[in-house]
C-alpha cells in the first residue's frame, strides 16, 4: 500500500519514516521546498533522536520519497495522512486551521480514485465533521473519499518510539470501511495488544486536546503548590514523590520548575478554551486560563530570583543560561521558558550567554542578540550568576566543583529542581530553586 503524509514537521516527518519502517511505500509532502530538499537528502531539519537513522534507512530502501507536489501524492496513494501544523492564530488564542483546510481541500480536488484521508493534526472539536462535508462537496463525482481522525500523542525526544509503539490508538471514524483500513495500517501495533479506541470524530478530536490540557494542568498544579512551599518552606520534589506513590495520581508530569512550553501544550490549552467559548461554554475551561497564568508566573519567579541574587542590579551582569530548548532531547525553542527568561534578563540589561547541547542555532535565530557558547564551561566563564533552565542530562550531572573555578560569583538558580542544592551550598554556592523558600 502506498500512503502519503501531508506536512513534514515533527509529526509528519516522524510518521512518514515510521510508516516506511512498517513496510509501506510513503510519499512525504510539504510546501516548504527547503525542508523537502533536506529530507530527501536524509537530513532532518530538526533534532529528534533515532529519526535521522530511520529516515536514511528508508530513503535508501526506496520506500520513502519526498515531494512538494500534492498531485504526486494524490495520484500514487490510497491513504493520505494529514499532519500539518495548527498553530495559535495571530492575534487570538484559537487554532489556525488554514493549513489543515488547504491540505484537505487541495488533496480532495486532486484525488482521482477512492481514498481515505486520515487527519493526525491536533484540531478543535468539530473540525473533522466540517472537513467531511468539504470533502464530499469537492470530490469528483462517483468517487468515495472517506475521512477519519487519528490523533497523534508523540512527545518530542521520543517521537520515533511513540509512533512505532504508541500507548493507544484512537480511531475517529464515520464508516466501518475506514476503521477496517486503519486496523490494517496499524496491524503491527495492534498485534502487540496496543489498545484501540474506535469512536466518533468528536471524541477522537477531544481525546487529544483533553490529554494535553490534563498534562498542562498537572504541571501547573504542582507549580501552584510550589508557590506555597516557596512561602512556607518544604520540599516540592519530596511532596511530588509522596503524591506520586498514589497510583491514582502518578509521579510523572509532577516536576515543578519553570513550567511547560513547546509547540503543543501552551497553544492547545488556549485553543481548547477558544473553542469551548465559541460553543457557548465560556466557563467550562476557564480554569485553563489560570493554569496558563500559573505556568507563566514561574518565568516571572525565575527572573525575580535572578534580580534578587544580583542585588537588583542586573545591568551589565554576566548571566549564564544552561538550556534553551523547551525540554531536553529537543532543539525546539517554541515558547521555551528558558529562552523567554534569558531574553527578559537580556532586556533588563544583562549580558546573557546561553549554552544548549542542541538548540543554540534555533535560539540564535529567534534572539540573535543573545550570546551563545559552545559548552557549559564557556557559558559560565566569568558569570555573575548561572541559571539551569532545561534539564539536559549533562546539566543534571553538574557538581559544584565543575563550575566553581570558572564563574565570577558562585550563584546558581536551579529552574528544574534537578541539583542537590545542599551539596552546592556546602561548597560555598548561593543557590535558589524554583519551589524552595529563599533563605541565606
Ligand atoms: C506534548 C504531549 O506530552 C504529547 O503527548 C503531545 O503529542 C504533544 O505535546 P511535548 O510538547 O513533546 O509533548 O512535551 P512534553 O514532554 O509534554 O513536555 C511539555 C513541557 O512540560 C516541557 O516544557 C517540559 O519541560 C514541561 N514539563 C513536563 C514540566 O515542566 N514538568 C513536568 O513534570 C513535565
């Protein structure tokens, strides 16, 4: 079977390579010529562990090709995955569906045989139903073009693993034929007893947004509790460990710190609120505004602590920022808490030097005036203050003596609760941790 994947960003590029790995002939399509050129050469335009190898393997096997021509995909494939972006709309909080609409409409106009279009993009509830009507209207007479929604739950940094071995499969369908085809496509995962949830369009769309809203809420919940421990004392990590032993709660996504960022969680909680407001349910998701605010307040807190440690005299101070990506194992700086904090300190007059193992280039594109270093040692050289804001393993492994001879002042802020601050304090450092009461 030949499948196409429309949109070759994180989601689409990973999905295309994974489908080739599963034995399908795959055509990846994107409007971005540069991206297609580099993918066709086996160069991944972003960092994702394991993906370059998979990409190259299947370019070599001949099962994976790339094109900017939607027509090529329409002609060759029976199944089309739509994996284009749904970013936040400019000037408002709703999702921008321009790319999804354009992909589905463009494809439908070009398809000349029966086909299944499978939406993978994260969309506001009601989108699939609307697209189904659009497909019906635009398809050539006599053709049967079916639509299904099959949300993707992949995490950056684990994209290959999450795609090849998903923890569940959600099929939003409106016909038994669509379900049957989806079961054929995902036969490998299904044979390994991956749970399959077959449902309607609305549920499938909502599963994805609800999952991301829940995860964002979980992070903001622990960060709200961390505002209490910052005031009364106590250890937010110990508290999270104790909560996590309750299997109904679980320990994951309870790491307090500078909060969530990235291309999904922030935009998805805003898009969900925007959508339910359109539906007349203004109050229903209002708490997500609070979750958003708690999350953003963490960044204020990090800036506040930096100001405090520099005696409210940030101008001209040299600040080392460890980490620019929104999380480790990624070079993605979209809505990255660390980059936001770095830029704010720069705007207050500090000299900021960032080191991220993978995200320096992307961070520099966004904030070219910040300083960038090629190693932790270079970043912290002569620093008046160090901020650890993305928990890459090499930063977690740092000990006080690694940096002591390099910095100007032994001051560090742990924005991710990953350092043993007592050990650092014992070695003569002044430390601050997000979620810990400040005492000197
Ligand atoms: C998320 C969802 O996890 C994934 O299922 C969905 O498909 C896309 O959105 P991703 O954006 O890759 O994936 O990142 P994720 O691992 O969820 O982390 C999001 C943010 O939350 C990061 O900035 C991370 O640092 C932060 N985070 C995560 C915390 O602050 N604390 C935690 O305990 C966990």
